[in-house]
């Protein structure tokens, strides 16, 4: 086994493991077959499993997700790719009104065990219609699980849990992480959805991050450590289920909280997490809660401008310094 694997390789590896294990798992999406996906994240799947289980589709998000819904309702476990998360808007009726409601409206007689994979997030200069972090869109819809891994091993482990879930899962793969490298997943690796990871221990402040903001938070924590501030960093990994227990456990140690999120400040997941913390853990806090989030503007194309909009290490460091001095 290789010493390291890239995030994009982990996507294909995670899907392939489940396809080998379960013959009802199929993949569908634009250019995911012989082309290996526009981000090369499905490379090798068509060669191994053939066109009977890896389906190239027309450019129609409604057709992709609608077909996946029908397949899931009739005994398959489809993994559907929406090329960019911005285009979830094109199939929003299925994702918001149909898929999450079937199990409830049939009294549990029909399940919809599908995964919608999508390339998410900014930082690469793809412009306003191809750079959004849209986890918060899905967060408004009851009935969807939301996964957003930050490391290659978590990609594999969370993909296994997502495909095996009897509930629909939206699986956000961050474009800015695709080339990053990490330890490969061990055999039979499964990461339970809804279980956060403490990726750095600390005693002075808790930083809670998701996806590409995890390395941002970790880098900020290293810089703060040089100033004598020891930050604990939590990788949420999932928004639904949301692991508030791990966050509250950390706050019992640190008594200070900063959320680091790529969603816009307005309606971002940090607002939900902070409301739970204030409701259930107000007595743990020794200072106000702070959020580092994206600005509420369309994402610029120019990299210098995009950096002004998306959270950076400098922004996190500044916010933590202010809060520790409170």
C-alpha cells in the first residue's frame, strides 16, 4: 500500500471499495466513465466495473438525480455526481422536496439510499457560479445527511458510511483539497457519519472547522502556538448528524469558541452550531463566541479578491488573538 494517497484518489478508492463489496452500488454522472470525471475523481471505475455499473449521463442535473432517486427506491444504491455543487440548484426540487421526504411520507415502506457527490468550495478562482460552498443550502432541508471530509482517509471511510446509509447523503468533496495528500485508509475503513474528530489538542480556545477550513484552522493553530496560545481544532466532518457533544466537551476545557467556515456568514452552519452551544453550554463560556466566515458577496474570479472573501489563516489568527484577550 502506498504511503500517501491524494484526496481525489481517495474518492475513487472509496467508491470502488463499496462497489466491490455490494453489487447494488452504481455510479452515474457527467463524464464519470471513460473520462474519469472532470476532476479525475472517478478514474479507474469504468475500467473495473464497466458501463453496466458506471453510467455516463446527459448534461441534466434533474435527470441524474431523478434517475438516482428511482434506482434507490427500487433496490439499488446509486452514487450520483453533480459536477459542481453550485449546480445542485438545478435539481433542487428532487433534493429538497422529493428525496428527503419519501421515507417519512411512506411510513418507512420506501427508503432512498443514495449518495449525491459534488465538488464544492472556492479558493481556485473558478468564479461566482463555480466556487460556492453550499453545505448550508442542504442544511436547511430536514431528511438529508451532510458529509464533508477533509482528509483522504476520511473520504474513504465516510464514503463507505454514506453509501451504506439507508438515508440520502449529500457528500461534499472540496475542490481545493483534491490534490492534497494524506495517509491511505486501512482496509474496511468506515467512519461513522456524525462523529467529529479532534485533530489538534489544546487548552486555550476551540476552533471548529469543516472541509478546506480544517487545514486553515490547523495552520492558524500552529502560528498561535508560537505566541503561547494553544488552540484545539475540531474537524466536524459532518453537518447532519451534527456532533455537538465533541464541541461542548472541548469547550469544557477551553471556554472559548471560534467557528471557521467557508459558507457565507449569513445562513452559514456556524450560526447553527453557535446557537446550540449558547443554548446547551452557555455556562462553559468565558467569552463571546466568534465566527470566521465568508463575506456575503458573490465570489470574485480574481484570486486577490477571492482571498478577501474566503476565510484565511490571517483572519483566524486575528480573531483568536482578540478573543483570548477578552
